[in-house]
C-alpha cells in the first residue's frame, strides 16, 4: 500500500465539508419540491376519542420464563426472523429511508434527467464489467466451474466486443449476469446468516453478509488501486472519490425499490423476511 | 433502456412476495408481439394470481418522451398523525393531465391498493391515451389514507370511505381547475374501488359537485362482507396440515427453483410468465395465496386504525410507538383476525359509538350494492365491466349484476378477479363503456 499523501487529511476534511454543503442544498431543494398543498378540515384532525374496542386481542409480551410460549409464538409467525438488535436496526432503517428521500432519490432523479440513457447504460455496464473480477473470485471460492466459465466468457466478450465493457453483448449471446458475492460464498461454505442487521445507507443485511460485504469492499479497493496504477492516475483521492460516488449513484439508480411504497406499515418486517429468505435460498444449492 | 445492474434474488423475491393476488409487474415493461388469442387462464384462481401475460395485454401508446404520472400531496392542517406514520403525513395521489381542455376521470384503487399500483397505473395510462385528464387515488382502505385523510380513522365502512373520497376529490377538482380546463367529470375504480365509485355516483346525485358524466365499475363486489368472508374462508385450515404458510413457502420455493435452473438476464414480465407456466399449485393453494394477500391488507388496515384511534384492539391502549418500536407482535396478532371479527369487534362498535342507532343489519346493508340497486338500475351513465367467474362473487351476486345493469354490463366468461384487466378485449370493453351514448 502506498504511503498516504501528506495533504490527504486536509483534502478529506474539505471533501466532507463540501459534501455536507451539497446535502444541505439538496435537502432545501427537496423541501421546496415536495411541499404540497395544505387544507383546513377541522373534522379531520384525528382528535383523540375515548373509544376502546369491547374485545381486545392485545397479547402481553411473553415473559422470559415462558420459553415454550415464546417458541410457539415464533412458529406461528409468518415473517419470523432472528433480529435481536431490532430497535437499533429500525432506527437505522428510518435513517436510511430519510436519507434516501432527501438525498439519494433526488440525486438519482437528477442523474437520470441530466445523463442520457445510453451513457447511463454504458456506466452501468462498465462498472458491472469491472465487478466480473470479484464475481469470478467468489465463483472460484465456491468451487463452481460452470459459473466461472460464464463469468470469464462475459468478461472477455464485453471487454473486447463490448468496447472495454461499455456494452453488454455477452447477455445477447446468452451468457447471463451472475450475481456472486462473498456473503454467498460464506453461505456455500456453511456459515449461517446470523442475526439480521440493517447497515447504514446500504440497507438489509445480516452478520454473515456484513462480513462478506466488507470482504468485497476490500477486494474492490485493491482492484481499483490496481486499475488506477495501470491507468497511471496521479490524483488518487479524486479518483477514489469519483469511483465511490459513481458506483453509489449507479447502484441506487438500478434498484427500483422505494421506501414506504409497500402498502403496509409492516414494510420493515416484510423486507427483513424477504431478504433472509432470498439469501437462504441463494446459497442452498 | 434499463441499466444492467444484476438485480439480486432478493429484489426478485421482494417483487414476487408482493405479487400474489396483485401482480406487481408494471404495464409499461415489455413490448411483446400482440397475440389475438383468448385470455389464457381458464382457471379463475390462476387468473387472479397471475394476471395477463405481456403478449395478451392491451398495448398502451409508445411515446418518444414518455409521460409519467406526477405525484401530488395534500396535508390536513393540525392533523395528529401518529409518530410511526411520519412518512404518511400527507395524502398522496397521482395525476396525468392533458395540455388543453379535456374530461377528467378519477380512478380509485381496490382494497388496500395504492394510487401507484400497477393496475391503477394501467387504467391511468389507458384513459390518458384516450384523451382524459386522469387522477389516481389510493383506496380509503390503504393504510396511508387512513393515517393521512380518513375522518374517522377506520376503513371498510363504505359510507365513511365514500365521504373521505368525496372530500378529497373536491380538493383535487379545485386544484386541477386552477391549472387546466375540465370539460366534465367521470369516476371509475376496480374491486372495492368500483363499489366506492357506485356510492360516489349515488351521493353526487344529491350534492351535484361533479355531475358525473360516466361511472365505470370494474370487477365490483356486490356485498363487501360476503366477499371478505369468502377470502377469510380460504385461509381456514384445509385437511389439517395444508396451512397457508405452506402454500406461500411452496410458491417461494418454486420460484427459487425457477431462478436457479433458468438463466435469464432480467426478471421482466415475460420471464415472470415463463415462471407462471411452471408453477404447480392446486386451487386450494392458490386460494390460500389470494387469502393471505388479502389478510396482509386487512391486518395493515386493522393495525393502522387501531393506532390512529388508540382503540386498544391489537396494540395496548396508550402505547407510544416510535419509529424504532418492533411491530411484529402486532402483525402476528392482526394477521390472525378475520374480517368478520374485525367487523364485529372493532368496526361495528365504533359505528355504534358515533351513532347509537346503528345496528349490525344496517351496517352490513350500507356496504352492499343492493342498497342502491334502484339507483344503479335507472342510471344510464353507470357501466360495468367484469367477469362471470370472479371468485369474490357468489352465483346470485352475478345474477344481481346482470339483472341490475342489463345491457350496460359487459361480463367476460373468464378472468377471475381483475386478472384480465390488461387483456386487450377487457381494456377495449372499458373504453367502449366510457363512450358517450345518448
């Protein structure tokens, strides 16, 4: 690893400052744009009433000593997932949702308005092509030769015919994208998912996948450093910063999910269940 | 052109999970060649769960610059929206307006449906293409509207629901008219939204705020409680161990098998229908999926009303729920409650609390099209498009619709409950029903 640039700390600080300014500006813009009409309707203020239902289904919290009862509840529950840090996770979830609404979605909207679709598709393909390398590494670690074959074919075809990965002719030739990450690899190795975790910004995960994500990020870091080296890029900090922002915007733009559009106040529970189920089925082969 | 980020199985599963009974795949994707064949699912439950495959769909106009619905919002001054619903403090709806003077049509979603759901958006685009200003509204039974709009904080009682909609529609009317010329008003809705449309028309006959030109009922229930009871009955344990959980699990597993064994670039609607052709589920299991989807809706509704009213039904009274509060326990409880129990234990007592003269018979009758049968029979501007094999209708209810609407009803032999809504013939029937006939 290279020694740190002497002015790196200063640059990081000024970077953070300008990022904060940018976020502040965006928040103001959103507040302006999202401001709808207000109506006065005194009969619709949802004043508290003394009404209580004559029958109540309220279940008091199962006591710790009543373990059999607790187990029973867990079996009954359709969406049960092990989530011991739920309050913290939910706090992060809410933070993520607010960040998404105030910053990420407006940025994505701006990105889609300003950058023409051909260029966006090129960026997405390019990043995906770079990511074939960590995917290949994971497919190898999982000992899956057929996947390795597809990934290598994709990388070769897209890097050449696809002009350095800007296009994706491999998919047209029926070499379909393979989705491999280190969390899955750990799963294939038999590592259990562990408790559910919501990561800041990133979203749903679990202990195993968080470790996996860290592994993938370290891999990507060194891969990018290697690419900067190859490309003889002098200003590493700008390159790193650009890489992070472009990847972030590209990733969010590619995910259709929007917070709080799921027609139920139990969105957290459903997302948690779907994530856990999907990750379980993915590594069950 | 879509960016090719390989979507994870998680995203697919999420889509699929929300799909049962509400086929979530947007109408906009896929431009498959048009097939002129008959609607493919003769089985009413398959139709209801799977919807319309892309090649059978009515082709919406392809525009060089795509027009998308724009979301607008209204917040009610001083409304005490509970903290956990911080994200639904305002009533949201979507509009697509023509540039010049045009007729406007309100579109009301079905039970628990959102203004941006794929079915609503299809209708919105269909009528926009036909030259209407279109305004899409969520169902008053959607938890968002309960928290942000509802006068009483309870949903599922049609006169209350209708009142909420009628108020909202007048606000929207005022807002649209400040920007565009509107030549005349119409209203439509599917499922429960169709029943709401009928009652709105009846109400407007007296109040005359809109003087509806046309009213289109798409797959309406005749009797809300009879249909809800049907859904509930599908979730009752069949033959001992065939639980709804097992049906859901089987569906997810079959999807997972499909995902693993079939290579595809992206899960678009064509791939999804390839999956449906591989699905091997019995009628009982399909009914359980539909019932579970309805139960998710009703438990969302029950929980939201309970929190808004502090009624102590599934959440202990005076519990302060913040954004970090675990809700699983309440979901578990609410999802065990049948619609019938909700009616007897919550809705009816609340109606009696606000009106001491309320009886069970009256409350039930208020939520049935039979109550306004004479009005429906004699109003030439009310049209109906639906299916004879709609599983939410009993035989006598289909007969009632035929008898009441006569020539103004178009009933398809197959299509289930809203399954064929995007099918070419069905869409054309809807457009025809809206045409002026003197």
